[in-house]
């Protein structure tokens, strides 16, 4: 039985910290533009400098995701992407790169698939864990039991609206890192990443020793540098997905995401 890769995730985040920088966490949906194309895109962002990758499990009602990721999810779903394809994406990308790879998914697909089956398959594929944006902590015991059994991280999402007591409850239940949503709303690229994010990281750190990674809205090296000034990790998704959506063909898209990852990797270095 694989023990998962939560230790690899923790050591990767610790290594970035020891280098006085934030970790670069890239998000890409499975099955977009195709299953094979997504695997190549994951390899490309890692070649560019991503430390950790989140693989999105495409969902028909992605409440946290903005128009860019919804568009990519629609393409993946129309292409017939299944959970087996998500697992294959994790496995092939991990075997090729050795970088920690998590799955970001809404709860409903896991619930339908079966928690034990999902966690066992994700661990066997070399996955480091799951980010579960819509699973309430108070309903997460079954998931956490199986995740822990297979050595998988359970990453919960906190938001600026989370009260301190609620933050403490969420971070006590989580593992790997805490995903701090930089602002209220959905994913997407934005002109600026607000001061709310810095305050949320400060409050979250008051409740946990876990690294705190900030996502929602970071799309360029300037913003990455700003967030790296106060967070342990910088999460970028929509900016990568938009490059793939806008590219005339897959090779151009792969070159573009590799180049953006390189710029962001420079941006997260604090000096």
C-alpha cells in the first residue's frame, strides 16, 4: 500500500522556505485540452519552475471557479474525462517529474465514486492529497480517516470571511497546507491581489504551524512577488488555463505555460 506523498509535499514547501522564497503552486484541469495534453501541460509548468501542482477534477457545477476554468472544464467534460483519467494524469505527471501533485475537487464526485476507492487510487497513483473547497470540516471525518490511512494531505480552503474560531477549527482538521482564498468570489485573473489576503494569512498563521498558500487572482510575476512577501506559497491557475485556451495549438500553449511558470518562479523569490 502506498503511503501517499504528504511527506514529499511538506518537505517541498519546507525547502522553498529554507531558500527564502514562496513555493509556486500551479493549477491545471485534467482532460484539458485533452487527457494527454493536460499531462504535457503539467510537465511544462514543472519544467518552468512549479514546485507543486494541483490537478483539477472537472465538474459540471464548479461553484468556486470563474469563467476561464469553467470553459476548460466544459471542454474536458465534453471530451469524456473520467476519474480514471484524473488518476492517470497524477500518476504519469508524478512519475515523470517527482513533484508533489494534489487533486482539487468538489465533494460530490468523490462521494459518488466512493471515498475508500478514491483515496486508495490517488495514493497508488503517487498523489500527495486533495484540496476540497466545498467539504465542510464538520462533515469531513470519513474523508480524513481514509486520507490519513493512505498518507494523503487534506487541504481545506479558508476565506477572508472566516472568523478566527472557524479558522482554528479548519486548520486543526487540515494537513499539508492551508489554501487561503485571497478574496471573496471565484477564481480568475485580477488586476491586484487585495490586502485582505495578507490579513487572512496573518490570522490563519495564528491558528496553525501549517504553511499557508494564497490563491485566487495571481496571474503575473509582480503579483506573485507581492504575495510571496507574506505567504508560504503562491497558487496560480486561471492564468495558465487562459494561455492554453488562447493558444492556436498545443505546442504553443505548452511553450506559453512553461514561460509563465518561469516568470512566476522568479517572482516568488523574495530577494
